[in-house]
């Protein structure tokens, strides 16, 4: 099985993936919110739609943008009263894994 489903999407649907990437870049360039805030919102959305892999991915980007562990965990648990405990419990491990992955990548770049 493909380790990164997005890599599979890009390989199997290159034209569609390119257009999707262009849309994402336009969204990232919109004014009004800084990158950290955008990523924290994405973490909350990915939690709400029960997508732990999306939580992990956006956690890495949020961490790179300066989000703290507390801010990331806060974005996940914001969903508790809306989507319930199970949704939070599904996403919290992915958020913590994303934090660790971002820290390892940062430490690896320093070496």
C-alpha cells in the first residue's frame, strides 16, 4: 500500500493534482490570516471530518509555522463539543505524531 496517499494521487492524476496544487497555493496566499492560524484551522477541520492523516500533515505545517504543542492540541480538542470524544480521540494521536515528525525534521536539518 502507498505510504503517502497524496503521492499516489499526484502520480495517478498528474494534471488534476497540478490544478489542485495551484488552488492550494492561491488559498495560502490569501491575506487576512497568518500561516500558523490557517494551519490550526486546517487541523480543526481535519479533526471534524475525521481525517487523522490530514491532522498529521497540517500539524507538521503548523509546527513549521510556529504553532506550539498546546495550540495544536487546542485545535484538535475544539471539536469535542461539536463532533464528540471519538473524533478527538481519533485525531489526537495523529497530531502528536505530526509534532514529533516536525521536530525530527527540524533537528535533522540542523545536523
